[in-house]
């Protein structure tokens, strides 16, 4: 049993976990931001014999703030017992549809180990965390075989511990993006036959952290078909490091400073961490006296670099990813003006690492050509990418890490070979199951949530949203990717143009 379990409500509407005590002595968390004692939080999935030191998870174990763990409401999960010979591997929970499992945890870094397998069936599982961060791309087990895979994940709240205050969240960060800031870790299990036997969670605050700051081409996008390279980058690293994506749609260097996003990152930085910085799409829209690539933009970028260096953190500057702007000769034109060159200048002047994503994305788009390159973007959008496009761009970032000879190279997974953006992976060979989250827009400006979205956000949304019980069925493209109209009232996940 779990108890006591208290929450302090923050002014932003989020909840802060104050205390979690597992009665069998596995883990005790103190006030958010620190683990006081304990070794691991363990869950045994299925109705069979429960392994010693584990909490049992059944099909009707639904998440609530009182229990602190469980499936998100609406999960169509079947939990079965195959054998009593092994408590962990003898039973499991599975589904023919994606499902979510959440655990209330304080802000911090965690190692998550998941055991997959089914004594009677082959299994295929994809795991994403929080807002669709790809953690495990495709875990396959043959009938009667089992495997345990571990990844590192960061969870956060808006609270800024050092100096007080909070991040100034946008409305969408309190609704459709709430899982990026709430009181729990949420895992998505997906693919053709996901099967979960056990989960173990261990706090890992000493892990080196790769912080990301940037705009909508970097951030954790909440809804299909949008995706960013920051959501895919997690797939390419061992659990020796953890990625904390603090980027947000619509942000510039100046707006991120004003919203205290850099302050939030700095409040948890430690020596040996990394800060990857990619802005430009929105900075170039800012007008006024003294505003420009070689003036205000460079000055603000140097502020970010200075903060990182002050904490013993390695800053890595990234030129803005190109837009899909072809000329009549089939070449990409530069829509960012002087901003990519400004980033390169700051890298030279500050003697810091540079990843030239502007140049690499140019090669990537031109390799695909004017027509096929559309398949790397959200349909009708020349700025924001889909799963395939962001996956390839994440490979560009990985290649940039290698080219810059950063120590992070040793933390890359073994199946991340060298990548040439002039020869990208064929679109037809890419396959990643879409996450089942969408939202639709009503003409009066309210959010009408589909059944999948109600399942995802219904347990912790304290906001006044219109919920339509009879919302239209989800539409899908021939490739299975969900397509839904996105609101144009400022609540959408991808406003950068």
C-alpha cells in the first residue's frame, strides 16, 4: 500500500509531490527535488504471483493521485498469468492498442528498467516517455524469451528551486503539453504487440544531463503528426546520460530569458552537463532598434553560453534547421538570413562547439528533392517535421556531436552508425507507430478532446476545457498516422513559421 501521499498545489496549476512512502520499504521520496532513502520502485505486471519487493499492477490499476501509480484511464489492457514458476516473467500486461502507465515522482533524473516478453507469444514494443520522447524504438522478443532494457528519463515541474519562482508557462503547456510539467512520469507502450512484465525505477541525479533549449523544431511536440529532433534524440543515447528537453514552441532567445527557461535549466545544472542551444526561427521575426542577427541575437546567445560556462557545463551551439524552401533549380534557399552565420560567429568567438544543422538539413532536403522532401514534414508545413523528418534530423545532431568530438560520443548507442545527410534513410523503410493523442478545435475557440486525448489528460487537468463525449472518430492516413485539425488560436503546438 502507498501512504501517506500528499500534494502541494502550485500557482501554475501543477502539483508538487511532497511525500511518497512505499510500505514494503522499497522507496521513500522526500519533498520534490530529492530522494531521501530507498533503492528502487518496482512494479510486477499481471495477476500471477507477485515478486518479492514489487507492487502488483492489474488491468484495473488506474492512476490516481491517491495511489500514485497506474494505467491512465481508458487503457484497454489485458493482464494474464502464464506460469507461477517465475513471478516476474510468468505474468504480464498487454494490449492491441497503445496504453499509458504513470508513476508519481519528484522532479529529477531516473533510470527506468522494463522487462518485456511473453511465454506464449512474440512481442514487439515501442516505448515513449512524457510527451512522446522516443526511448526504445523497437524491442522484440520471441515466444518464451525475455529481455530487460534500461533508459534514462528526466521529469520536471515549473518550480525554479534556486532563487524561487516558476517558469512562465504558456496556456498550451498547462493543457495539451501538461505531461511535460506535471507530477508524474508517464510511459507510452506502443507497437503491434506491446507486453510489459515489470518496471523498476531508480533515482539517478548524478547522471550527466544534456539540456535542450530552443523552439518548436526542438521541443517535445504533444500531438501527431508533429515531431521534433529533440524528441528523437533520446533514442540514440545509452542510459549513461539523460536528456532534459526544455525547448518550447514559439520561443526566441529573448522570450526564453523572459519566461525564465534558462533560469530553470541553470537551477539544476551541474559540472559535466551539456547545453544544446538552437534558436533563430522566431528571433528573426523580432523587430526594433538594435534588433538583429549580429547585434541582439549574438548578445543574447552569448548570455546562454556564459551561464553554461559558469556552471562548468559544455555549451553546444546549433544553427537553425532549414525550412523547406526550394528554388526552381531544386536547391534550398536560406530563409534565415544572417542568423545561421551569427551562430557560427559566436561559436568561434566563444570557442565553443558548433553543430551546423542549417548546412546538414540543406543536404537532407536536397537529397530527397522538392517532392519527396514533403514526406519529412507535417503535411502542408515547410517548417515542422513529422516522425521521419525529425528522426533523420536527430541523426544529423548525433553526427554533429561526432564531428565536434564531444565526449558524448562515448554515450551513443551501438546501433547509431555514421550518418550522411546527403544519403538519408529511405522514407519507405521508416516505421514508427504514431502516438494516439490528438485534439480538435471548435469554432468558438474551445478545445474539444477526442477519446484518446480525454484518456491522456483527464486525470490531472484542472483547466476549463470543453470535453465532447461524442467527438468524431480519429481519422488516419493510409500509413496509420493520425491526422487532426490543429487550432489556430495560439494553443497549437507549432506556431513557428
